[in-house]
């Protein structure tokens, strides 16, 4: 019974969170966004006291239910382990807890969170799962969706539309691939091995769960020492010979209760065992590394207007390339580069939700896998505040559309040697005519008043990238956006 | 297929082939054509089209009998990949051959092309399709399309003409047009044909019999038309091509102040007894798919006839017309037009009056007067101009352009406009990428202020996206 409840709750959470990352309707976050905000590490980073207390209280009452219901990476491992169980039943046996390793990893994790968060985030469970789904599985999901969209198109239906499918991470895609392989193989072999060795949240909650009020207990009088519970314990936490359970690793999955033929295992109150604990929770905000700055102006090949002799056809358009930004552009709502780096766990929820194809994980070391903006496929549209709505960690704070019009996330920079009026003598001004904040004015070039060039009012520029995206010069635009280290007030 | 009545089985096969083409062809020549021919297949496909009832008109000079329906090779079907968005589509020669066979079998004998059509591949395709028939079974019509300034020299122009002979695999051309005179006014005309001695050369070629009939196709500046007709005694035009249909008859000027009503053009040519070729009988498909409520009136009068058939019947009812050129991409277009003109049922006075009303209604609609002729393409910055206009017009016709968010169908209209636009034009080729370089403007035979229209559409899109309509 208890196992069934746990199973169905876990399934609902897992499927919902996965859908949230895969989401192609871009509307699910309204209903499911709270599930991301329940995640423990994001809650700590956004100092969401309510959620932190809730998870701690839950663990203190019932043990690590969080790990077996709310954490998507945990449930994912159960899923893998379940499949493995089809091939080889009752494959687990008790292992002694390697406490010093667990505490050591937790300690390093906390230090890394303080001084170099992007690396620490690599092992954080929720964001590791988010990266896998968002960067690996979403493109596949979208591709399948596009088959549906092309069928819809064939029948002139507007129910589905085609999505731009691309792998957003660049070379950093190795990270979710490695995570996927490690977690899958590990859980195939040892069930919750990752959770009970590496996972910092698991270790932390394990410290509390040893003292939780309700626990799984083996009743000595009923137990016949058959060992079924041990063989089915995916946390490898039951020692049936000694009738002992390691509560720091037990994730309260209730499988043992279900499997015991003698009803010798119950979930009940019991006297707590003594266990040492260490206080480690709050993660300080602190300085992270300053920026490494190397920038080269990308000199661009310019579209040459071809002389027309025949009708029809489409001129070849080169794809835009990512310019070398000295300071990456972070989404509006992230307040400052520092604030963003300190709060973001790189879960990729905003990346998977961005409807304009702008956000993608960074491959810079100092903000590794934390999202940044680039404008080859679109620009940060004035009416959109989706990333700020979905962010569970408060790295991107919730903003309204009106507030967004006053946030200066970056500023445009003009590159004279790329600009079409200068190079080709063609009149242009596409940047000026599309600037949502009217920050660009076309002015005569000094020394050649016939040529009109864009002049940028940085005070009004929001760094939305409309100018960069719509600049006709390819592959490198003649106007591009540099990030602001501190975003304008809002 | 040689029987007078095409068997049902064979017919289904043809219809199937063309339907398959319909599904995939969407770029290059075939791009804008989903709206070019017949709007509805339900009325046209189930007819038996006679093979011996084609209406013919006689060329007064040569005595040749010319089919009133001429086959235009400007909108040929293409082999497209599924995405159907990238350029570089090849002409679907196999389908072109099938269409040609079907046309010839049903009495069509005039085929029109230009060195510029279909990115320059149209003449070649026509050469392949027609060279399978004896030379006296068909008449070819092509043009001297020396549009680019570097082609204005005598040598370059002559090379274009000689290439036409080679591509078409013929040793004489039945009808040669000076292509689109009027665009660019007298100045451009002089540079293209007078100053370089090209017109004199072509007249000599006519004497030599390598050009059977010499004429011109006209768009734009009326001064050029008047000049050429005023000097008819010198040039002895054997034919002239104009744009004429029941809308352009009295409303061409109203739709665009640069253009002249077809009635004036027709009457001047009739006065001189010059045979007339007609182009754009359907205004690039806009007269095949009218606004819903207008369409309803036409259907009420002739429920069995397609919307397109009205324009063909109306044009063909004018005696001075030698042939009507129609760019038929798909078998349904061809079949519909054949069933309209085999034989022709002329418009009554009553119907003419009625069509005047339809034209009045038509011009009230904010359509972009684009015929999807592709002359503006390729846009040097990659914008897909004709498909953008075709999409916009489609939404206008179907009632999916919103005036404000209060409109009853705003949500649906917004969805259809935005999703539909992404489907037919990939984002990097959409209206927002027009930089107003104005290269296209001088190429447009309809004198559309293309950048302005693109910006209007882009503004509309922005309002839809931002929800500020």
C-alpha cells in the first residue's frame, strides 16, 4: 500500500517534471512550474525558506521521501533499476556506508558552490536531470513533434507547428551525455548508488533521516531471516542478518515492506539511533571568479547583392555565427552577472522553455552550463518573460513585461567595418527600424554624409538583440550585443 | 491517352500524380502557384474534357490557327524536398512533359516562355517537352529578356536571342516579345532596344523568317506603349501582350496609379487591328480565389464552374484576343482551363455587368497586387517576397486579417497568420529582413512598392506578436 502510494506519487512528479523540460506547448509551466520550485538545491539558492523548511520537515518526519518522490534524478534511477530488475531479480546485497567519502564529497560540493558553482552544479541532482532532458532528449522529442506538425500542415491544421530543432549545448553536450551514462550504468548495477555516494542533497538529507520520526523497522519477532528485503533494497541499506537498516541511505521507498512475506517490516515511529551530525546548509553568496576577457572583432563577410538576370530562386543566406562577446548577455531579471552565477544551477529549464531560441548553456568555464543569450535564431522579444517565470532558483527573478522594458541586460556595439552602408554603399537601417526601445538613430557618417550609419544610445538600449538578429550582414552582424555586468535598475 | 475520352483509370493516375506534386512543390517556379490556377478541384476534376472542342483564333498575318489557351511556362512544377523551402529546386521535367502531352492532346498549340523564367531553366524544359513533337504541331513564344544593364549591349542581347533558339531546339521562333517594355520608362526601353540596334536586328530576323511574329509585352509606363503603337507603321507589330482581366479592365489604375486600365490598351490595339496576347488572366491566382463573400456570388450564378473560369470566359469573349497565357503548374489548373475553353461559352452582357460589380468588390479588399511572377527574385538579402505576399493575400481572402484584438476570430486569425507564415517562409527569409535596398522595386511589373508593403506586413506581425493590435 505504502509502496503503491510512493510509486504513483513518484511517477506523477517524474513525468510532470520531465514534461516541463520537454514542453513544446510552452504553457505547461503555468501548471507544473511549482514542481521545479520544490527542488531542494534551487530552493536554497533562491532562499525559498518555505520550501527548505518543507523538505527538511518532511525528511525529519518520514525520512528521505524527497529522494524517492520529488527528485526527478532519483526516480529516473528507480526507473532504470526497475528495468534492470526484469533481467536480474533480487540482485542487491548490503554494503557498508562509506560515510567519509560521502561527507568529503558534500564538503567539497559546498566549497565549490561558494567559490566555483558551475563545477559543483555538475553533480547537483535536479540540474543534472534537467540537463539530460533539456539538452539530450528535448531535441529528439521536438523532432518527433515535428513529424506530427508536418502531418498537421498536410491537413491544413494549425493545431501543431514546426519547431526549430537544434542541440543547444555545443561541445558541452558531453556533460549531459556523461551524466546520463554514469547515472544509468550505476543505477543499473546498484540502484541508488549515485544518491548514496555522490549526491550532496542525498547526503545532507541522509544526516537528517537518521533521526526521522517515522522509519522502516524490522520486527525481530516476526522476521525469519529470509533476506528478501536485503536483496530488494535498491539503496543497499538493509542488513538482514543483524536486522539493521542504514537510515542515512534508506530513501523510504517501501519496497521492503511490500516484499516481506511475513509482514515483519513496518513503517512506524521508533526510538532514534545516535548519529553524529554536521551542520551544513546555507550556501553563502560569495565572489566568484572575475571574467576572463579576450575578444576579437569578428570580421565579417558581407552579403553581396547579386546582379539579377533571371527570375525566381532564393539567394543563399549564410547562417549567423556567434560573435565573440567579452561579457556574455544574461537574461533580463538576473540582476547582475554575479547574482546570476551565484544562483543558477544550470538546470536548463529556461533553455528548454525559451521560445525564441536565444538561451543556451554557456561553455565558458566561469559560468559553465549556466545559460546565456545569443541571437542567431531570434532575439529576446519584448513581450516574453518566460525564463523569469520558470526559473526555480531565483537566478532569473520574476519580472513583468513592463519591468522588462526598463532592464538593461546588455548594450549594442556597432562594427563599422561590417556595416552594409559603409562597405557596399547600400542604404539600410534595419537595426534602427526594429529596435524595440528606439535606441538606434541613423546618422550621417562623418566625412561622407550620404552614408547613414547607426548610432546607439546605450542608456536606452536593453540588449535584446533585435538589431544583431536582423542585421543583414552575415555570418557576423555589423551590430552585436555585449552583456552588462550589472543590469539596470528595475 | 490517345483516345478522345480519357479513361477513368488513366485520369485518376494523372490526378494522382499532380496531387503528389501539389503536396511537395513549393519553391522556385512552383512556389507561389498553389493559388495560381483553380481554387477548387471539386468542380473541375470530375469532368470529361473533349479533345476536339478547343477554341481557335486566327493570326491575320500568317493565317495560323492559335489555341485561345496558351501554355505559360513561368510557373512550372518543381521537384522539391519535403521542407520545400530552400532554393535550388529543379524543374520536374517528367511532369512538364505529361502536362505538355495533355495540353497538346486537348488542342493547345501555343507555348510561351522566357529566358528569365524559372531561374533561367524554363526555355530548356520547354525545348525538351516540345521537341518530342513535329515542329508544325506547336508555336513557340519567347522573349528578349535583357533586363540587367550588363545585358544591354548588342552582343549580349543577341546572345540571349540565339540561346533561346538553341534551348528551345528550334530554328525559328513563332512569337518573339520585347520583354516587359515600360518598366523603367522610355529611357530603359531605348537602352535595351533602340540605342544598341537590337530592334533593327530583330526586324531583320523577322524578314529572314527566323522570327515569324515580332511583338512586345507591356507593363508600367504608358509612354512606352503609346510610343510603340504610335509608330506601328514603322515597326509593324504582329502582336502585343498586355495584362487584361475583368478587374484590370477598369481598375488597373485605381489599384496602382502607375498602371493603365486594360480597356485603353485593348481599344488602342483593336483600333490598329493588332492581335493581342493576354497575360495574368488570374492576376497570379488572385482571381482564382476571391474573398469568401465574392466567391459565393459567383458560385451562386454558376455552381459548376470554377472561380477562375469566369476570368477566362470574360477575356476570351473579346474578339481581338489571339491567345490567353496561363501558367498552369498542376494538372487541375490545366484541366479546369481546358474545360472552360473547350468550347468557349462567351459571357453575356448581363454577365459582363455582373463581373463589373465583382471587380468593384474586389478592389475594396486590401490585397497586395502581387501576381507571384518572381521577377523581384532573388532578393539579394534573401527575403522571400512573393510567398510573403501570397500568404498575406491568402489570409485576407479567407478573412484572417485582424483589425483589433476585439475581433471575434482574433485568436484563430493570429494563429493562422503566424504559424502559416512560418510554414511557408522560413524565419530568416521573412519580411523583417527587408532592409529597403529597393533592388526589387524596378523589377516589379505591377509597380508594387515592395519594401513599403513588406514593412506594413512586418508591422502587422509585430502587433500580432506583441499583442498590441
